[in-house]
């Protein structure tokens, strides 16, 4: 994975340089390739952090609690690991929204709020794990495996569609199940209030049970005052994380205050409150001004049946401007920009070859699930 990340970083630097140096025609081409490459990099970094840093953090905290001493280097290392976990979650959310032209970008205030949200919730979670593991090593391993199996089954039951094949999707769900051991991570489009409520209710119950078990069966060398401070630390950390989560969704969500019944997650469809509508409109206007010189790769094409003039204009110029067409016998998903990017990664060589041999950009056609086998043109791409 480190070699793969290094190659991707070099490629991202190349795309960034091409974005600055190329003309306006190729500017958007390299710009969106850079956005998608950045999303892939942050996703890999996120998985690497929770597969490596999170278990090491629990081990470090368990050693410190069992020895009842905290060395300066140990405290600094544990704090850095916790910050890196929270930062990777927040940065992935921001890069993911930046790479999708159907979503508003996250502000840096929202990134900070989300980072604090995950910092305190992951902190409470890892401390509760370390407390329990310092007394019940065997039962802690059984608990982690059981929680991972339940979370993985829950994710699979949600029918995610990140990968192309069924087995790749199952492996991806198994990896995400490891993330679910420590924190919430949305992997499915749509409202997430119910799923988040269930997850954090289970997490709270587990934290209380693990901490109570440690408090009851702790060693004699641990004083009551020290144990009470540790228990309060876990409770206050989880409460602060919940507070910053509410701050993010109530005031700093990119789509405006999410106060209705359609709460959303990282790729949600939030409800814009009356007070936040003006801010959302201003954000849309600012984004459109910023993209005047960098048109989005995935553009919604007007339907030919929307107006007779457009239908006549389309039929008269179709024979002269018809370019290469890539037909995909799949219905378009609810998040078309990310879906088209994923398909383009499989067809990138073909698309790049068509771009060099044709004066007109190749187009992608999806099968409409509402109209049987009839193909409708939804998006065009230059990636």
C-alpha cells in the first residue's frame, strides 16, 4: 500500500501541474482527473489509518493503563494517532464532496467540526477498549471479532454498490466493518439518521459496558479516584463528540441545517432549512463562478423532448456532430458523477483513445430503468 500511495501522489502532482499549465480546453480534463485521484488517495489513507493506527492506539493505551504510567513519548504518540484518525475521516468527507459536482463543497469550519466530532468519539471508544483489554484480554478479542462480524453483516445487508463484482463488494464491506469498530462511516447513499442513531446507541451501550466491567474488576493498584477520573473522561469525551456532531448537522452541513426527517451522511441528501437557504444559494452561485473556467466533467444534458426547438436543433445537427458513443447496459445510479467516474476507470484507455481520434468528446449512454431497454443519454465525459 505505501508504494501504491507514493505512485498515486506522484500522479496527483502531475495532474495538478497539468491543470495549471494546460489551456482551457484541457484544463477541466486534468482538473477532474485530479479530483478523482485525490478521492482515491484519501480513501486508501483512510483504510490504512484504521487498519494500522487504530489497533496500535488501543495497544498503546492498554499498556499505559495496565502500567498505570504515561511516558511523554507514549502520550505524544497516542495523541498523534488519534488526531490522524479524526483527520482522515474529515478530509475524506471534504475531498469526496469536492470530487462530486452534484454536491456542495464542505467549508473548513465544517471540516473542523467533523474532525472534533470524530476525535472525541474515537477517543472515548479507544479508551473504553483499552480499559477492558487491560483486564480481559481474551474476552476483548472475542468482543472485537463479534462486533466486526455484526457490523460487516449490517453493511452487507445495506446493499452497498462501491465495487463492480459481488466478491469485491463483500471484501470492501469486510474492510469497512473494521472502521465500524471505532467510528461511524457512511457507505450508502440516502438518509442516515436511523442508521446513525442505531450505531451510536450500540456504541454508547458498549462503551458503558466495557468501562463498567473495568471499573468493577480493576486491579488493586488502581485507586478509586483515578478510576473515577477515567470513567468521567470516557463519558465526557463521548458527550463532546455527540455535541460536535450536532453542531455539524445543525449549523455547518454543506446543504444547510439538517433538522428534518431526511438526515444525511457523507453522501446524503440533506434537508435545507429556511435559515440556511440563502447560504446554500450563495454557495451554488460562488461555485458556478469558480467553474466558469473549469466546466464540470459530468454535465446533465437537456432532454431532446423538452422543447420542439431543441428537438429540431438536435435532429438537424446529430449527423454532423455525433461523436463516439459508449453504451452501458446499466441504469444510472443516484449519484451519477461518482458512478460515471467509477465506470470511466474501467474504460479509461478506450475513452482516452477515442478523445485522440475524434474531434468530438465521447459520450456515455445509460439504460433507463424507467423505460425498459431504451437507452437515454444522461451524461457526457471527457475523462
